[in-house]
């Protein structure tokens, strides 16, 4: 790549308002620097660093409502969408729970996490050995992850209804198209519900034994139910990912009132806080699983495990990166809204 191409590529990374104001001047200065022997790669890297600062801090951005409104909307979307991308993988990466002891297989005989509900299979009902101190934290951490997932989902649902309502009340061009984009999660949910109902209706009513042979389904359409189950999984995952993209596009194009932006800013801050708590609970879950093995070797204990716990570390790296991005974006949303409400409106 030529030096001029590298510089032009770096300049394209700046926001549009910056390029209009400083683009030609910086391009000329960069040309003079490379002509004087400065490394084109160093010049391009310095420009890229400046582009990150210009986009993240909006330094020098004109006090124009449209610019700051767009920045606020994009920041709100950037604070909430990482959770939508990462959080489902956190739940899937935990897997199903099982209990183990040197005395045999352990199972829950009731609800809750107290040891009086743990029994050893294949023996008279006797209490199993206690969980290790670290292992006793794991079920509660797992429960906390699930609860925080549901609470954050409710917060995002309220933000989504706020976005669709704001678009409906606005007078922007192509409002209907943007509104339909914002409604992508609702359409995906309706499709999932319809497929679930159809799959349930097609399931067999029961099974009967054929004298030691394979179980024979009674009623229903097993093959069609199996196919619909596969389609449901594909549609659910595809719909979730498509919803993320559609909501991001709608948030960028929407022209919403200042009060709606204030609500969106609050949703982004709440999402970041809940996301950080979810990361804390997931860290406690994984650390408890790691520490319990050492504690179990020092006595007779019951240990707890999950089918996908080996994915803990890469998921920690992923969710930590997402939390950092969410926190940075929610902070940018708050600052942009302050500029909008105090200096422009």
C-alpha cells in the first residue's frame, strides 16, 4: 500500500464532521511529513489514534443537534447490543448441572440448595457429603447469572418499547421503514412462538413398548416434529442475530425527541450495571468450580460440575470485553445527552 493510500485510509476513519473541517489540511500536512522522510506507517498510525479519540471523545465536534443526537443514539445502541450478543452464550456455556461424590452419584431430592435435599442414588435415603465451601457458592452464582439475565432482558424490553414508540411519534422521513426495522425482535418472537406451537401439536401423544424393541410413537407426526424442532433452533438464533442488526440500524436512523434519548440513556446505564453484575456472578461461578477440586481432595465432599464448564475462561474474556465496551458506550451516551440538554436544546 502506498503512503498516500495509507494516509487516506486513516483519514476515512475519522467522523464525517471532522473530515469536512480538517480533512484536506491534515492530508496536506501528512504529505509534507512523508516527503520530509517521516515513515508513512507512523503517520498513518498517529492518524488512526486521532481517529479513535475523535470518535470516542467527540473533541471539536460542532454543537449541532443532529450530530449530538446521532452520537447519543449510537452510544445507547453500542451500550446495549454487546449484552444481546454475549449474554445468551454465557447461559449456553454453563450447561447442565450434576453432582458427584466418592460415595456414589448424588442427586437433588427436593428444591433448593441445602444439603438435606441431596441423596445418594442406589442406597437408602441418607444425606450425601456436604458440598465443598467453594462448591456451595456455585449454585447461587449460577442462579444469580440467570436472574440477572432475565432482569436485563426486561430492562432492554422497556428500552425497545421506548424506541418503537419514539419512532412512531416522530415526523422523520421513511418513518414506517425504520419502525418496521425496530420491530424485528417482535416479529422474530412471533415466529418462534408459532413454530413452538406447531412443534407441540405435531409431537406424539405417547409411546408404547413392542416387547423389548424400540419405543413406538402413538399419534402425532414424529418426523415433522423433529424437522420443526431443527427449524425452530435455526429461526431462533437467526432471528436473535437479525434483530440485533435491525435494531442497531433503526437506532442510528431514528429521529427521536430529547426526552426519549434521556430514557434510552438511562436504559444503557442500567444495562451496563447489570452486565457488570452478571460478569461478577459468572466469575464467582467459575472460580468456585476451580477451587472446589482442591478442597475436595482434603476430605469427603460432594462436588458440583457443569457440562460446558471448560468454556469458562474464553467466555470470561468475551464477556469482559463486552462489559468494557458497554461501559464506555453508556458513558459516552450520558455525556452526549448532557451536551444535548444543556448546550444545544
